[in-house]
């Protein structure tokens, strides 16, 4: 008899054939009208092929394929992942269909080619039932107002990120983060709970810093559902339909909130604490050896040209992710059919997000609005970007079909980061290494073009390890050493003094680039409160300050002289104000900057007793690389909304020029005669103040100046007491939100001799089908298995554990590995000694090991999953049957979790599901007329014949447990057990006819009949 088509038969076929299939069936790639018949096979790699007589591949890899049952004649439509290939298959026999169906659903549950197709969500923190307070703060919130809670609204910036709900407003509240991941909003007036948000239901990308361009401040956080992002993740089974849009139990309509904090350190603390409860994004096959993915894009928007628009139109560009703007340029006026922006954004893309959009908009004023007109857009696909700089003019798609384009520079970087514990050894080696060795090696290996990237990577590492002072000391020694390598002293060499100044501050080096980043990072808040307020005042007044006669168009010399005098007074006033603010806040200058100034001065004084050279180097540090760049380009430092032009730009340039000359303790000469007046009236006047200021900021003398600014660095910082310290490792470090292990991974790539082979990696599953990536067994790719790879680790460990083979994955170079290798009881002390005396060679060896391990894992993840890789087939089959469902259109697909909202979806683990597929095969004649014989199979019939003396009730119960629901529907409404039993076993033709009629009637309401029969059985136990 043909086999049953139910969960038991599916399980049996999978266990027996493990996804393999070989049978004579019909196939078609053109449609269901014309079929070809042939021998179709599914092999161990999941390829669907037909033999005729040569082998023709119908689908390259059935992993994550789409399946739909077309009709009741055994026809199935199969489409490959991403829809590149499709085929129709038709089985004429039930036996063949069951085998094919079982094989298909097994392969459908496996992941396809491409690293990014194997994304997994995993929570950072373990879930606790306790509700202790982790963080508490008072802040301003934009969100849904609960009814009847007496919440007072406040003023706040306009929301242009999304369409707002009428009940969403700005209000103040106490916010509390609980240790169980609940984020509570408490009414400040009465202490009542307004509502809470379950942060554990959010992904890491749904807790976001809002870029400065959105609200002209960096003190905002977004927290909530990003609909499009979740829609993308449904296909990856990260969310069930029940949980996709619900994050608050008290107020289900709550979808998102925006938090405004008074200080930047609050943003950092809350950002990390909230992220610790979210679901992180990884790639991997299971929860072991997961890789964290970092995908960053640096986007420079330079200009938009060929516009069909009037001059003077107010234009800006938005960068949108998931149909929402997260970055935007300043609003500029178009001129000669072009608009110039010159703005740069660093964008982090989740692994599941494949693109971002550049949107050109027209504003009605110099303020953004949600209703601003969209002129066009350009879609940028991450997959289309290469590792080289993308320097192109991209067409703007618009309804009027213009030739407008946007000129962009785009660079991208993808990093696959090993779990944090893999970096323990190299982290200790970095701490114990002679920094000068590392510096010399990095400089020799990396070219000048990567200077800025290299400086940021190294600075981030040492700052996250709290060794930035030592790193800057090594940088200073290196730069000073280059100048004085041929001379012990420069007491009589003014030329060497100039060389030192020019080398340290006028040329680009790791030192200068690192200082620029560091100064902005630690001094941003200081600059905002000192220089920023001054710049805003200058811009607001927009005064005339030009004093160069060549730039003033007035022909009347007398009037020109009057204009110059008036402008000089205005400019002089501005310069006095700027210096006064700097001088009187010497005690507010961040301690980290003072420490670097002190170190610089001390090191210069070791080489020279010339005070002029020493002070010039110090002023070059503080003015040339800190104050003056901010004055010249305040937009770059987030101090203004737009780039400055016209009078304001000229005013800020003149102020910078005078302050820099003053700081260098020089004077204006014949080259710029119009500025000579400042020599006496400003430079000489404040010379003693400058020397006093330099002594204070280099800690040569105590600074008793009263503090004038309330900076966040003066506030007590809350400790974030998370349940697990390990959960913090992969989160950004505090302060400054540095991704430490991303930076160490980039350093590994920088110093390692091992490199990821781009021909091996397949991130998106887009390589040609004939490009096979083999990483198992004897056919492994040669590039993957060098010293430092896991194969080398296993070789050593196999020799040690010859009698007891193990799959335990030791870290090469780890403490456990070394102890095994040394085979000594004193290995603990030896290991500590090795770490404490790490050399550059040790660091490179460790980097090679990490690179090789990452190469092995990424190459493995580039390939499709196969049945041979399933660790526990029984458990996997159970998971497949539970999570694979059939919808009313007979589509068969996998979901993460079946819930009450899936009423139309039937799981394959329930035998009732198979009633949706009412097949009629050519060899099924007589099955319905002998239902009991087919349904109960040989084992059931044998059991009945041997146990006829048992009670009819128990016998029927046993039959029902082993029978399919198709058989249950053939039971009649007999009032007694005897009549029911006799009908099931009768060979009388009239009884069979009656059974057929009953079958037709009962199929109209299967669930009712099933329920009544169940109640009858319960009564007759």
C-alpha cells in the first residue's frame, strides 16, 4: 500500500534518506502545460538535477527555496532563494511524492549561500526576573501621551523623522531602566507609571543615536520599532507576527519614543545600557563561533547638478534607511542649476539592510518640514559598492525625468568580528608591548593614504584600553626623534626648531591626525560652550568686518577709510571677545587635553632650552589643531547648521588669522599690511596673558581661575551594573562609545600576514554557481589552512589527546593551549611571563592566528548548509515539522514561531494540516473504499487481530491515535461502540457505501465532528 502522507511518514522519509532523492517524475521550467519526464535527483549538496542522459541542474541549491503545491495531482512549484531559478515537478505516485516532499522541506530549512544569509539574533544580556534600578534620569521625551495621567506637555523641536500621531507630544518624565529590561516612564508630578517598553523586544539597531543634523544636537536617542527593518527581518525569522509591532503592555499603541538628555554623557550611558538588553545581530550556523558583522559606509555628498529648478531654490539631501531620514545636509540655495553641500556621514548598516537612499528635497524656508517636496532620489545598494573609493555622479530618479545627478564619494568597510574572548590574548599583548615597535611596524606597512583611518583605529584601541597617554607619548617620541635623529641638541640650531614645529603640526602624520580626533572627542562640549556660542553670536549679527582695502569696492578713498575704521572696530571687538573666552576658561579646558599639552612641553624641553621653540610647539597644538579649525569650519564640528559664506566666513577667517599669529608670538608684516594695527593693539597688549595661559594649560603653574562652565566631565557618572560583565564586552565602551573589538579586529587585519581571500568570501550568495567554496576535509582551500588556523590547533591537540579524540576548540595561543603545549606543571607562571613580555613578533603571530580563524569561519559561512552538517537530525526534524507551515494558497514555508495570529497557517507537525492537500494519484484507487486498511497500516491491523478480545473502546482509541485525520472523518455517528466497530471492520459493500456517504457529510465540518468524537471517547474511557 502507498505510505501515509502525515508527519510520521515525513519524519520517517527524512530519517531514512537524509534529504536525498532519486525518482522518475515529470518536470518543467516553462509552465504546467508541457512536462518532460526523467530521472530527477537531489544530491548531498542540495542541487536539484535531472539526468537526460547528461546531468542538467534545474536548481543550484534548494536551501531556503520557496515551495507551493499547485494542484491535487502532485504538482509542486519550486523557486530558488532570491528567485534566480524555478521549476515545476509532478509526481504520478504517492510514494514518490512523499519522498520528494520530505526532501524539499528538509532543504528548505537550511541556509543558502552567502555569509549574510546566515544572520542570527541573540540577546546580549540574560533575562532576570528581578526589578532593580540600573539607571534613573529626568529627561524630555517625545512619545505617545497616555490618557488620564495628567501629563504636562512642553516645547520641543519639530519632528521630521516620521509622520507623527496626534497624541504624540513632547513632555518631561523620569525614566527608569530595570534590570529585567523594562524601560519605565514615570510621571514627575505624582510618581505614577505612565507606561513601559520591553527593550528585550527591540533589536540593537532600534536603539539609535540621532545624528546631529536631525535636531542640531547630539543629545538625542531614538528607541522603538522601525517597521521596515522588522519587515526585512521577518524573512529571516527574527520576529513572529505577534511580536513585530508590540513593545508595550500598558499602552500597545506605543511604537517609539525620542529621548532628549541634558548632557552627552547621559546619552552614552543610556545608549549602552539600553543596547545591552536588545537583540544583537550575528552571522553563524548556531550559537557557537558567531561572528559579529560591522558594515560601515562613509558617504560624502559634494553637489547636485543639472537641476531643472530656479536659482535661489532651497534644497537639501536626506539619507534614508527603512524609509526614514537619519542624516541630512544643510539647506542651501541653488545657483546656476547646482547646489553645493560638501557634507560627510558615517553610516552603520545592519547585515539585513541591503541599501540606503539619497533623497533630494526642496524646502520652503531654511527650516526642515515633513511636507517638503521630494524632487528625486537615488538608491545605493551596498552590494554594488566595492572596496575601492566610489567616485561617481549618480543619476537622480525623478518624475519629470531630468538629467539631475548627485556627485558622491563613497567608501565602505565590512568586518567580521570574532567573539570577544578570542581577543583576550592579543589585548594583553597590546598592553604589554613596546608601543614604539608597533608604531614603526604600522607606519612601514601602511601607506600615507590610510593615515586617517590608521590613526583612528589605533587611537580608539588605546583609548578604550585607557592607555592613550602612553600612545601619544610614543607618537611624540617618534615625530621628535625624526627631527633630532642627527643631532643631540638644538640649542644652537634655529633651523631644527622650525623643522620640529613644521614636522609636528604643519604636516599630516599619525600624531596630528590622532590629535585632531582626540581633541574633538574630549573637547566637543567645551568647544560648544566657549567657541560655539561666540560663533553663533557672530553669525547672528552678520556684521561687516572687512579691512583689506583691496576687497572693498568703494571708490571714494575717504569713505573707504571710514568703512575700514568701522569694520576694524567690529573685528577687534570680536577678537577681544574670543580671546577673553579662551583665557578665562583655562581651568575648564578638559584635563585630557591639558595632559597632552604637559607631555608635549616636557618632551620638547628635553631637547632644547629655547623657550620660543617650546611654546610655539605648544601653541601649535592648542590653537593650530584645536581652536582655529573650529573657527574656520564650525559646521564640521557640529557648531553651526550650515557652512558659512559671505561676511560671516570672512569674519571667522580674519579672527582665526589674528589669533594664530598671536599664539605663535609673531607679528604681521608687509605681506598683510591691513592687519599690522593688531600687532600693538592686540598681540603686544595680551602677550603676558598668553604666557600665563600656556603655563596654566601645560600645568607649569597652578590654575586658580574660577571654573565658568558646567561640563559633563565635572558630573558624577553612574555605574551601569549589568548582570554580566561579558555582556558589556561587545557593546561600545564608555566614554565615547568606542567599538573596541571592531578596532582590534581592524588592527589584526593591519598587522597580520594572513589576508581574507576575496575569492573565497561570498557575502550575498551572488557568486557564479560554478564557483565552489570547499572548506571541509581534504578538499579545503589552501589559503585557509596556514599556521594559526584551526586546523593547526587541532593538529597539536590531536597529538596530545590521541587516545581520546575531542572536538573542543582551543584558542591557538591561549592559556589552555600553551599549557597543553608545554606539558608542565609550571605552565601558569610561564603563561603569565609570556603575556608580560610580549614582543612585536608575538603580536603578529597572534594576529595571523586570528586572521586564519576568521578566514576559516567566513569561508564556511559563505557556503550553503548541508544535511551532513546537522548535529542532531532528530531534533532538527522536530524543529522543521513544528516551524514549517502551509497557508491557504498552499505555500509551504518556515516561520520562527507559531502563534495565535497565524490562524490560517497550519504546521506540518499536525496531521490535520495534510487535509489541505487532497491529492489524487493514479495508484490511489481503492484507498478511500478501504480506508481502514490503508490508514491503519500493517502494524495496526496486526495489533487488532491479536487483541480482538480487548474492549472495543480501547481498540478504537488505539486506531485513532495511529490513524490520519482523513480516516477519522470516515467514522459515522453510530450511537454504540459495537456499531462503530462493526462499520470499521465490515467487508459488506453496503456498509462501505454508507461509509462513503458519511465521509462526504462529515468533511463539511471536520472540526465539529472531531470534537464530538473526542467527547464521546472521553465519556467511554
